[in-house]
C-alpha cells in the first residue's frame, strides 16, 4: 500500500512557513496545485489551518528537507513508517475453516432457538453460511435435522462474543417499542396489591373449605367434650 501524507494541507502550511522549499516541491509532496501553495504563502488560503510538523510525526526527516532545499529538482520522499498498519479486510461472508464447517448447522440451530430476533443475514455473517441453509434448519427440513444439537457458536470458535453481542444489539434496536398496554401488563404489582390479593385468596379458601353446617357441628362437638370433662371432675 502506497504511503500517504497525513493532513496534507496542514503540512503544506508548515513547510511554507518553516522551509525554503519551492512551491512545486511542496505541491508535489502534498498533492496540491502549485497555485494553491502560492495562495497559502500569500495568506489567501488555509488561514484557519494550523501547520503540522512532518518531522515530529515521522513523515519527513531533516536531512530529506535539507537535501530538497539545496536541490530544487529533488523530489521529497516520505520516511518509512515505524509501525505498519494492517489493511482493513474487505467486507464479505465470514471464512470458516474446513475443520469447523461441520459444526455450522449446530451453531445455526443454537442461534435460531436462543436469538430468534436475529435476521438471516446476521446469522450468515456470524457463522458464514447461506440463507437457504438457515431456512432449512429453521423449518426442520435440513438433511441432518435429526442429528443436530444446538451449540454456542462462540464456544465452537465460529464467531467472537463481541460479534454476537453486536448483532443482538442491532436486532434490539430494530424491535418496535412496547405499547402502553404491554407496559402496564408487565408492571410489577405493589406490596399493598399483593397483600390484598393474599387476603382475598385466604378468605376464599376458608369460605370454600367449610360450610355453615360444618362450622356449627364443630362447635357442638367442642361443647359436648367440655360437658364430659366437667362430669368427670365432679365424680
């Protein structure tokens, strides 16, 4: 990957103010037009831009600038970066190693059961499969449906926990907000409501458990037992 100058216009401002480089040399390094560099030198352009020192950022060396100042035909070359930044991977279907491809149906079944809110495209990104396979597993028409066992794709190494959490979070954002009726039904009952509910339940149970005849017959039996105890004492 070709090296690119960071903040080219700010670098041009610094080079104009702090070096004796020609406009053409600065323009070629910063990918600007020579007239634009001249406008910067005249104060007609980039008035609000603060100059960026390319030496402190490690993009140019003092020797390279001095060499270019002594030779108007010398083209400035950027210094080799000390740290290589890897190129961003191209977006596309996730690559799954051959050794783990047999585990994909189990991972798909786990995602379908535990995260039904995920779309087919999201599942496809996570485990690197096709929408037709997802539909077959969801409809139980897959050729190996009888032998499938739901398994966590993170445990299988098919995706990371961070990727899974991000997809679940995206699905949560797409969900419609609950209605007022649903929120009211989901509301926890207060302590007073629970106490009144418990009293009503106990009362209903007591009422249902004994009838009036049973209550009076119990009182009668208790009275007879009391009379017998008195007779025994008198004897």
